[in-house]
C-alpha cells in the first residue's frame, strides 16, 4: 500500500468543542517524534527523551497539541504520506533530508547567518540553536526525518490522504505548517463543507514564484502545484490565470505576483475561514503578505496574524516550539473561538 497516513487521535477528558484540529507538519517533520538521545552536550551523557514537534517542545515545555487538548479540543496528530510512521515505498520518487547547516541557518540560529532582512531579529529559540553546542538543537535535529523530494507526488498523496481523513472523521479544523500549507488549500478546496477553518502557519509560498531560500517557478495554480477550483475556470494547467507583479511594500519585503483584474475566484476555498500566521524573524516574513493578498483577491476570507504587529516578537519559522509558543497558541485559539468555533452548551 502507498499513500497511507498514520493518525493519532488524542481526546481530552472533557470535549468542549465539537470539531477537532488536524495537525499537518511541514517538511522534515512528523506529528510527533519520540526520540531517545545520547547527546555529547548533555551532562554525564544522560539519555534524554523528547516527544516533540506539536506534542511538546525540544526543551520539554508544553506543545500546541497539549495546549489545545487542555482547552477541550480533540487533536489529530498525523504523519504525511511517506513520512515518519506513514511508510515510504522505495522507488516512489526519492528521499532527501536537511543538514545541520540547513536547520541552523533557516530555523534555529538565523541571526547568526543573517540571510534575509528579518533574520537578525530571531531571539525566541530555546537555546543557542547551534549544532556544536546546544542540547536543545540535538533534541530537535534528532526528530528530523527524510521527505519526498518530488513535490508533485507529495502534494497529490497528501491531498488524497487528508481528504480521506476528513471523510472519515467529519468536520474539523486544519492546522498546517510551511510545506503543508499547499495541502491544506487542496483539502479545503476538495471538502469546503467539512473543513471548518484553516490555520496556516507560514504556508508554502509566495504565489507562483519562489523567494529565498528557494528558487524557481512553483505553485502553477497560485497557491498549489496541482489543481484547485477557480470561477471562471483557470483552464487546463492554469493556463488562463493571468498575473501581474506589484512592487514590494518596502526594502524588507518581496514583490508580489497576483492575478490580473478581473480576478478569478477560489470558489470552494471562499467558503472556508483562513488564519495565516507569520513570525517576525522567519524567512517567510518578507513574502507571506503576498499569499494573504492573493487569497483575498480570489475571494477567500483571510485573517492575517502578523505576530510583531500583534506584539509578539522574535520568532522564527518553528514558532510553535519556541519560548513563547503558548502565547502564539492563545492568539490562534482566540481566532478559532471568535471566528469559527462553536462550543458545546455548558
């Protein structure tokens, strides 16, 4: 069998809200990884147990899955197809993995590398973020796994698997991170009546054309590589999507590619409330606003939680693991409860 996903359902003692949250991790991550580490940076070479990503943090604090469980949400922790506990069949595409330098420069020690304008603002990683000196880095890096290198295989498998999960469990919220952002749009497009809301943490972007640290043309359909529904039709392989480039808002941001007017409407996604969350110091900070504007232009109801504008500073791309992760989770919970969540009667 190929394309299957591992799903772990966590149920709170008292279910307060009728719809659960499906967590879909980004590239190189799983829903939760149990890792036993013998670290040269751990005193006396002690074994260190880390159960992390969304369940806890690399330094052992409460993670987002625990936070939302505590507040009455059923949580679904998942591993993407061909990732972690969702087996890969050798010969189906190929696997790649991140190096320690990749992790340091993009996620944990961005200020030291300073590769984009906001990188120097990163202060919330719970350690030095360096492979040569940080047991928290070791704990995080031990949980990184290989991922499918063919993005078309990955998007097709993820869209199919998570749509099947929605069909099985019924209405729920999607919480996606990074690479998984495109998969959330595909599932919302396929099942707008079941996806009650999408929380997209720095979703894959910007529309159509990569920005640093990636290069080249991607996301033929604006926000996805594979088809989503537009009205009027975008044509075969999105050949009827006409675009224009608008200038960057300032020197610290990128230019944006949006639709030429009159814009086509993302008619299915327009039925799904969306929250996009972007941190102050991430490599997404220069361009996530382009994704927000693209979705709004296409008729999607998007709230943009730009963390520094909300008074939350210093976060990188792995915001849900960082020192102030609960403060960010509170903002997301506020949005859920103000926008889409209906509680059971008390």
